[in-house]
């Protein structure tokens, strides 16, 4: 069973506009139309059984609709992650509500939500996530739509890891997009889950990825794609082509996410 820990989808009435905007700013041709049915077909083509759909609240008032939409799309194959916005006044209640609804965690994105990963004001949010036993997925590294923005850079991620007891952090794009040398020296081996989306097709030297795998705990790395901003089938093949043991592939594709998501 392959689990994709990083995908995106939008409600049918918003998908068209959202996809146009995002495709324009990222200059990436999407691999499906941004709808849940499009995602499910993409999963079928790639042999992916379950996918986490990650939401990002770009405005505080979106959080309620995001929670509603998460509950609507939650299924055997779709594991939705909600979001909060740093400017929400009632973060404590919102996070409690997300937990109470049975959702597993939230995604936060420094560029789309205007914060630095290691901002003092963010630690209150991180603590609430930990206290409620939720999972915190961060966009990390540079971003394809904000290529020189350093708000999610490695040294900031490093300042968050290990600071809050019990906080489960997932760092996207193998620890930081386009900063993989720094991930190898600063992040690999730390108490954080890495997911592999948008890495192997962008990394110049695949050896660095293999070195990160060697240095990092084998039960803290998971398969992700960031679809529709990457093609799920292609990302599956890129992992399958790696010169690593089948056992490690099984952990990456399936076992580690099963454990983290308690599936
Ligand atoms: Zn993403």
C-alpha cells in the first residue's frame, strides 16, 4: 500500500480559479485538475492507496470552511489536514476543534501565511498542536513560487525541532526544498519526519538524497508528491528507481506514514 503524505485539492467550485492562480505563480503545469475526483484518478494511475490532502489558510476567516471541507472529503483514501492562520484570534479553540473533529493535524506555510518558521509568536501555536497530539506539517525550504524567500529556511526549521516536547513535525520536500546540502548537514538525524515530494526531480546530485537517507532515521521518512504540482506516478517511479533496499522503500512508501497517521 502506497501512502502519499503531501497532496492538494480544492472544492469543485474553487478548483478552477485556485489552480489557475497557483499554476501561474509556480509556473508548473499541474498533473490533475485540483479536484478530489482528479486526485483519486491520479492516485489510481500511480498505484497510491491513500493520500493526505493538505490545506493552507491564507486568510484567518478561511479556517472554518477548511475544517468543514476536511470533514466532507475525509474517507478511506483521503486523509485531510486542516490549517490555522497565525492571525486567528482563537487559535487554542480552533486547534482543539480540529482535534475534536477527528482530524490528524494541520499544515502551515510561511510564504502563504506570512510568518517565519522560528517567529516567537508561532511557538504558542506549535505548543497547542503538541498538547492536542496533532501532527504539524510545515512547508520547508525555498518555494517554487517564491524562489528567493527564506522564511522557511533550514536554520529556522532547526530552531523549532526539539523545542516543544512531543511535537510531531513533518518537514516537506525532504526537509527543505532546494536546500538539500543544508538538510544533510543540519537536519538529517534530528527528531523530525521528512517527506520526499518534489525532491528527486529537482535535486542535481541524487547522492545527496541517499546520504540524507543514510543519516536520517529510517522510520522518519515518508513518500510525498505535492500533487498536482508534481506527477504522482513519476514520483513513485523516482523512489522505486533508487538504489536502496526494498525494506527501506516499504518504510518510505507505507509503513512510516501508517504509523504516524495511525492507519
Ligand atoms: Zn504542497
